[in-house]
């Protein structure tokens, strides 16, 4: 398995995440300070907190859109993404409309992703597939659509319905190859887990346990 012994190198893979509903401004400021101190590639927050995060971190600001269910109408996802970018978001993690996949409406899914990608420019878009709710066939098809629609990343999970698995990251890597990056997210709480997912092809790790992962001795 891959070994990364430099904490800052490992931090460069991590989206330092805080998406709970009861967080305070102080919590977001602490998240940003940790990102500054440890070198996390981004902080990942809900749209409301994008302006605060942008003010307090040198890292990228990642905002979630259509979170956590993906069931918002496209019009609202477009407005949400545009708001986040206007307020300083560098990356958008969008939950795709899972019902489109279940209904085999892949034309609508492609349109949704394309329009959010356009609304998010110049920010890069990660499409959250919510792999725990999909069959392998659906994961492959959704990932292929995301690539064709201009997504920068495909992302496994919100963490609300199950987390990343080795099998899913392997399947996504086999599907997208070098055409798209992969973010593993959900249930990743240890350095061993993070390194395993990176070894399997993940270019980004989404976790609320970033400090514990890069500096376990401090916990």
C-alpha cells in the first residue's frame, strides 16, 4: 500500500469537511484555521458558510450543492452553485439527481450536470454519485455521464447513506480512467483508510477527521 509520511503531503489530498447543521461561525473559523495550519487542499462547507470560509482560509473553498439528497430542481441547483462561486467557492460538490439514474433518464442527468458545470465556472465540479444507493451498472453509467458532462471529479458519497468502499473506488477508476478524478468520501477516519483509497486511485479524500488522519499523535 502507498506510504505518505509527510503530513503536509497527505493533507494535500484532503477536503477538510464540516457539513453538520448545527455548526457555528466559530466552528467554521476553526476549520479554516486547521486548513491553514495543516495544509488541507480545501475546506468543504455548506453554502451559507462560503463567505466566512473565504475570509478565513488560504485553502480552496469547496461548497456542496443539492446536498444531501440531490432532489432539488435544476433551477435551484444552478442558482445555488452560482451563489457559492460568487461568494468565493473554488470547487462545487454537487449531489446528482439520483432519481434520474433510477428512472434511466440519463439525458436529463447529463443536462443537469452540464448546466451546473456551466453555472459553476470557473470553479470545478465534483459530482456526488451516492454509490451506496446505486447498483454497479448504475455507478458506471452515472460516472460516464458525469465525465461526458464536464465534471472534474466523480465522488462516491455524501456520507449520509453509507461511505466510500474499496470496491466502489476501484470500479470508478476502471470506469473513468484518466478522463476524470475521483474523490472518496464518507466514513474515512484513519490514515490507513485514506492511504488505501489514494492507492486505489482517489485523488481527493473527503473527511471531517482530517487532523486525526494527518497527525494522529495530536488527538
